[in-house]
C-alpha cells in the first residue's frame, strides 16, 4: 500500500511475524538510510506516526480486551553483511511492531530480576509463533488471510488510500 513521500507498507511476512507487524519501505530501492531522498526523509516520521496511531486504534476497535501498549519502530540491516550475500540484494525496510497487552504475559515478554518485573521489548524478535504469540495473531491461524486483509483495508481507509 502506497504512503506519502514514496513509501509503501505491508504486513511483514518474514520469520517470527504476527498480525500488525508491518514493513515500511521506500518505493524505490534503497540500501541504507543515507540513500533516502529529502522527500522520503521528510515523510518518514509522519508515516511512522500515522501507522502507530492506526495500529493502536485498530486494536482498540477489533481487540478491545487486548489493546496495543506500545508500537516499536526498528531498523535492522544485518543481511547486508551475510556471506554469501542474499539474492536479490537486501533492501531497506523499517519494522513497525505493535506490542499488545497479551504479549506482556508471563513466558512472553515479561521479565523478572531481583524482584523487579517489566516488559522487555527486546524479546519481540524472539517470540515463537507457536508458543508465545496469541492464536488470533499467528500467521498459521485459520483466519490469517481475512485478518490481514481487514487490517490492510482499515489502514487504507484511515490513510485515505483508494484500492
């Protein structure tokens, strides 16, 4: 789905993904942030802000018992250093990852050390779909295609994008 400033966003389909984990990337091939045009750079922040608000609102409407507590914005770029390199060449994309309340449960993102308990966002990439991600959000869930389609339709509507 196209966003302002020549950006696109899609449901991320890589390893360990779940519903709402989005991939934001420039429409044109870029390998690094330093290659972004002024237009791409100027629209990056507003696009992230809008996606954050939309994901939070979507969960409030569709999953009121499991609200988004935080939206993470992450830029990994380790594939550029793989030997042998991936083909086709890796490209820049930014992960937009919602953390909903159910991920804060014991055994998911909850940590405890010295009688202090907190939610550890660093553990999000290590979540195992079969054990840690709630069933409705799993890529293996029976209604996955419908849920993904509904989320993307909601984003298109909220962003004023025509199909």
